[in-house]
C-alpha cells in the first residue's frame, strides 16, 4: 500500500512540475529559489545540465560537494546552499516517468 501511495505522489508531483512555469532563458522551473539556482549553477555550465539531472537532497549535496572539490565551485553560505538544495530536491527529484531504464549489460558494447 505504501509503495502505491509513494508512486501516486511521484506521479502527482511530476504532473505539477509539468504544468509549472518554465523560464524560457534557462529551462528552470520558476519557483521559490530558482533565481539563486540560475545565478550559481549557470556560472560554470548550462542550466540544461541541471534540468537533465534528478536527485534527492543528499544526491544534490553530493554533486555540489564534488563540484567544490574538483571543479572549483565556490563555497556557499548556509542560507544559499539551503535555498539551492530546497529548490533542486523539490523540482528535480527522482521520478520514474523522467528516466529511462538502464541499458541491460548484454546490450552494452564489449570492453576494450
């Protein structure tokens, strides 16, 4: 029963995001925190890289930490980081309708 409710909530949240206003310049969903994400995440890469990803709060935080450790992303103050994580976890969270299934190993090209 819980899995059915969880799936229903994911579908409903996807439907809400599908109808949400999208900024035509960035492709980001216009909602609380989007301008902070636009300012900080678009400084180094396309916003399409953000909108193509999905993750829970921990996944987004791990991506931020990786970029800070390896890609020279600046450190955020606590309020900015919270705003970014809140926005991303709310609007770009995992969704079964947004990702294709992984390619089965048997269909992958041979390793060299």
